[in-house]
C-alpha cells in the first residue's frame, strides 16, 4: 500500500486500504490479542494461541466471525503470508 502511494498510484493504495478492513476488523471480534494470536497460530507463525488471564481464547461464535472475515480478506491474507 505504501509503495503504491509513493509511486502515485493512489487508487491502488486506496483499494488495498479498503481490502484490509476485514482483516483489521477481525482483531476486534473479541478481546485483542486473542483473535490475532489465533490467526497467527493457524498460519504456523507462532507455537500457541494461548493468552494470559484475564484474557480468554476466542469463543466459538468469535471464531466463526474470525473465519468469515479471513475469507472476506482472503487474497490479502495469502499475500501477507507470502511476503514474510
């Protein structure tokens, strides 16, 4: 997004900005950082999705929302994973 902006491709940068919204939204489905840790664990980037009390792991309803938001932002999820 930054590189597109710097290159003057404002429409391209804006497109990525709006396509990132589902991925940003998933961070706040339940108490952060539990959703982010769950996603990172699913991608094999961290060993455990564990969060320390008083935080809790995402609920089944939360995981359903997280999965839906991941599907909505899916192509960017794949690009982010490939860039690492």
